[in-house]
């Protein structure tokens, strides 16, 4: 008894899931004694791996050397690890008894189908590990199969009809032996397993060479791509083949052939970068004698969802291979958070409910949210009378301030009323006049007697250097230069004209 005798139970009886479904399972085992480990975890992943080898023989110094190259590719589509018990570190003690450890893992919708080939594969696996310190880990593995649906209605190529026209000319010993024309028609280019392909086959043999048989076949072609040491590998296999004939010389024969698509696995490898799976419809005309055969092929699609309106009532022969998902007992239901509000109150961006806004602003505050208001066009004018698009005179957009008024920092801080000038008051200033500096406040300016104008002085101002003790500065470079201050007094030739002053001068004479 213990982990090794336990089992992994999945909610799909055939261990098959569609891409996009969720895997639900549980690990069931019974323990008869206390078990100590770091943790038990489940790891689920989907991946693609491509590998093949090639050998090359070289001759170096008269010796033959063989080199083997490994061509590889690898990619993962998803990987998830979750602990069922314990963790990455520490110790966990599991008590004796029966234990059921549930787990779940969603499969991404863009995963390719499971595939097993000769040079590569796409696999999905579940691995449960008992992580033990200083001991080998215990593991259990389980592979699952993933089906990625392939709907033919999304591919326009599938709805196009298909037609083959094969013309051959035969000759023997440089002598013409006639010709033949073969026509093959298919109503569409996409089908599903279980459907019937109605084929129109006509062969007109206008020569003496008999057409032994005409082959109609569906061939599967798998292409592998390697990234490490790049290379390409092909794998071909025949899915279905039918024969018609013979067609004697100088005759024409026609057939209506019903080809049923066999119950083959359908692969959707679109999301896979390293493995391509394609199907070809082939027509081969084989004449008798020493004449060579003629062959033509076209791509044909094989999907899981048939074209609408074309053999819709055909049962799927792979129905038993589809996912058979059943609920697991004692499986906890997924937790779903109830919808509360677009802006929940408990997750406010401002602590202690100190929001700068007075009330919340939900996108649709009404009980029945509608994207447009329910008011009538007459009552909901684009420019209502009480809310004019531009401010009126009563509400000017800017404060009315005199342009000559100056403040310390207008508009930034509140100012006292009335505002105080930044300059001192001259009437109450403590500043005093000292010598010729400073100012004396409130000093009256004497005015001239009425009718008297101040004339220009008749004599020039005194020489500022006359009472100076220092000699007059000389000009070192030119002695002929005129002095800075004129030495002889000059008289203005034309004093300003004053009629009253001139009258008084005449009376004094």
C-alpha cells in the first residue's frame, strides 16, 4: 500500500479531450503509515518533439570517418505545475489513511492535435511526483489525447470543386500510336470521415494502346522540420485506393465512383510549427506496353466538421473516439466570483474614503443601463439655456484685475485686503537724508513768481577742475588735442526769446 499502488482518475473515460476543455482529475491512494516528504505536485504539459539522425562518411588521411548528425526540434504549448500537498521546501507529514487529491488544468484552445509519427510526435501528459528530500522522487504518468476540431466551413478552398484533365500521346518506334484523354471531377475539396465522395470518371482512348487501369487514391503526407541542424523529412502512406479499367483502344468509357472516406484520425496541426500533415487526391493513368504512366495530384482537406448542406446526416464513424467527459464525484466546483459592480466600494483608490470627488461616477448609474439617455430630442438640446457653452458677463472666465496693479505673486497665494505695496512709504519711512544722499519726505518745491520764465544761464558753469588740487590730466598721445573742459567762457549767441523780459530791458535803458 502507498503511492505506488495509487491511481490517477480522470473525468474522461477514454482519456480524450477537446482543445479548450479543462482536465479534472484526482490522485487516489491509501497510506498505512506516516509518510514524510517535501510535497506532492502535478505537472501537466503539451509539447512537440521531432528527431532523426543522418550519417555522413568522409575520407580523411586515407581513412574513412562516419559522422552522425542529430536533427531536432522542440516546442511546448502549455506547462502547469501545482502542489497538491506541501511545497518546494520544508517537510510535510502525511497521516495514514485513504487520500484523494483533486486537481484541474485547462487545455489552451490553440493547441494542435495529438500525433504519433516515425520522426516526431505531439503529446500531452500528466505527471504526479512525490518530492522527497535526499531520496529518489516517486512518479506516476498518464498520457491523454487531445483533439483539435477542424471545421471545413472556415476554409474557402474546401468548397471549390476539383477537376483533373490528363492527356497522353503514345508512340512506338517513332510511330504515333494515338492519344487518350482522362477527366476526373469531384464536387468539393473538403470531406470528413464517413462521407462519400461522388467521382465522375471519363476516359477517351483515341489510339491503339490499351489503358490497363486508372487509379484513384487518397494519400497522406507528413513533413517534419528540424531546427537544430536544419533539415526536412517526409513520410507518405496510402489512405485509400480504387481501380477502374481497362479502356481498350478506340473506345470511351465512363464511371460514377462512390469513394467513402475511411474512419481515419483527423489532425489539426495548424498551431504546430514542426509537423505538417496533408492529404492528396491522386489520379494515375497506366497504359499497357512500354508506355510510361501519367499522374496528377491535388490537395484535399480532411476535417471533423463537414460542409454545411453536404451530407449532413452522415454519422461520424469516430464518435466512440470523441471525448467522453463525465463529472468526478467529490470534485469541488470551480469558484465563480459574483458580479457586484463596475466600481466596487471596497476597492477605493483613496484611503479612508477621502475621495476628491463628491460621489462615485459609474458608467451606467440607472438600474437598467442603457448607452444613451432616454430623454426626448426636444428636451435634450445640444446647448441648454442654463448651461451656455460660453460664460456670460456675470461669470467672467478670468478675474478682473487692473493691468497697472502689481503684487508679490499674483494668483498664487491669498493677498491681504487692501493690498500692500512692496515699496516703503515715503511719508513714514525711517530713512534720513545724509549729505547729498537720501531724500527728505514732504519737502515743498519752490515755484517762480508768476509770469517769470527761467532763461538759460548767460555764463557757463564753473570749471570742475578749478578748485581741484590734482593737475589736469594730460593726453599722452596727442598734445594738440583740446582740453576736456573749455578754458575760455563762451556765450550763447542766441538766447531764448522772452517778450516780458525784453520789455523790462527796454524800460531799464
